[in-house]
C-alpha cells in the first residue's frame, strides 16, 4: 500500500517528519528537531526506513540528521542543504530544480522560496503527492518554482489562517524600527531571511546602517556566488566589503531565537550593561521559542512577523494550483480550523493518508 504517515508536524509547530511508504520502500521526509527544546527527534522513527529526504537546513527539518547518519541511512538533499549535514553523512544529491528517479519513483524538486538550497518535493505516486516542507511565494530573495499537479498535498500552514501579506508586514516592521532609538538586533537563521532582511534595510536606511555577523556574512557570500538567487540581490554586495565588526544601527545575527551565536552574545551584553530597552533593542521576526519569548517579556524585546511561510491566501492558491483533492495542514496548532474553511478539498488531521 502506498501511503504517507505524518509522524510529527500535525497539531503543533513541531519537528517535521513524514513517513512515506512507496509499496517497496519506507522513506522519511525531513528529520526535524524543535523548534522548542523539548521537541526531540525520535530515533524510533527510523525503524524500517530505507532513506531520508531533507527539504532544507533549518533545525526543525534537519535537526535529527545525526541519528540518520548513525543509522547509516542515505540522505537525499540538495548540495547546499548537504553542507549542514554531519561529515559522515551518506549523501545522494538532489537538484534544486529537476527530476530524480529513485527505486522507480519519480521525484520532482523545485526551489521553495524559503531557504538557501531549500526545495519542495513532488512524488509521482497515486495521482501525485506534494510535500511543501516550508515554502514562501513572497520572497524578494529566494526564487520559487511552480510544482506539478498533485491530488494529495501536505502543506506548510505555519501561519494557520493568518492572511496578512508581506507588504503589510514590511510596513509594520518599518514603523516599529522608525520608532526605536539606538541599535536594533534582528536575530535570524543565516540561510533564511538574513539576506532578504539586509536587502530590505539597505533599501530603506542605506548600506552603512546594516551589519551582518560572521555566520550570516559567510552565508551571504555563498548566496551571492551561487548564481541561483534573483539578480537584483546584487544590491547587497557592498556589505561584503565591510568589516563585520563595524558599528551599525541594524545588527543581523545568528541565531533566530537569540539562544546562541552572536545574537545571544549581544542580548546578554546589552542586558548586563543596562542598554537593553534604552539604546539597544531586539526585534524577533519568526517563530519564537520560550527563550525568545522570555526576551520579549522585558523592555527592549519586540516581535514583528516577517513572512517566511505562506499566508492563508497562498495556501489556498497552492491547493487550487495543484488541483488537490485532499490535504494535511502541517506545522500549525489547530488544523481542525481548516474544516470550517470552504476550500473544496478533503482536510486530513489524522496521521495516515492513503495515496
């Protein structure tokens, strides 16, 4: 029987992990950890698995890769995503755009508009299975490719029924930043919105106002040399000529929840010096863990969303584009709310879908 079982990712913003049974093999789609510290990858999910497919390198999709490597299983991923895998990983490269036949199953991959080297996956099984991983069609930094038709879709619904478009997000962020005096720290995933955020800030406030930490700078260099990004991002190239230690108004730093990396270093130093909430501020723009929420509970901590997942309108557009007959709303806490939406498709909230 060909089927997909959602091991994790339905009913919460938890680790991404789907089990795909091809009728001949058992594959895992993503092997995430987190984003909350208690949301572990369960090694038991690897029982009977023949291969693992990873959509992109964010921790909630790749964080369990060490268990996959320990099990000696092959990992299918793009070259960019493979850079985040442990050195002993047995990697089978996937194209960012193209088709790959694996054990007689045709897999189409396309750029997901969400992360460097990130892809969605379409399996030619049944009348087509589309697994979006995380995706966005609003990025001014990452390209997005249109997928083939698929009767079954597992969609990134991280924003649930929120329908605020990116243009409105930008306006709200600009208003917040205009009202803050002094330096502003923007914690980000380096392979995600770091470059796009730098591009937005440069356009509004000038290149001298922006600084990236070494981790983000390294990722930015790789992005600009890859040749896969939209051409206009060359506007950001002047940042490569600046020392990462130069003072600037906006500091774009790893990690996204300021629980490590340069971001945590700045938060800790600003808090200890009494600057936090005075002339130094932290603005979170993505999913916040308990650590980030703790920072936001004191003066100087703020949240203003930057869309890196699809708003409701894009979720609906994707279902229409795929001509989907059934879908599972992944990575949101209340998937049952989709039952009251007139989507014209069957909504799955349990863990098993037959193809």
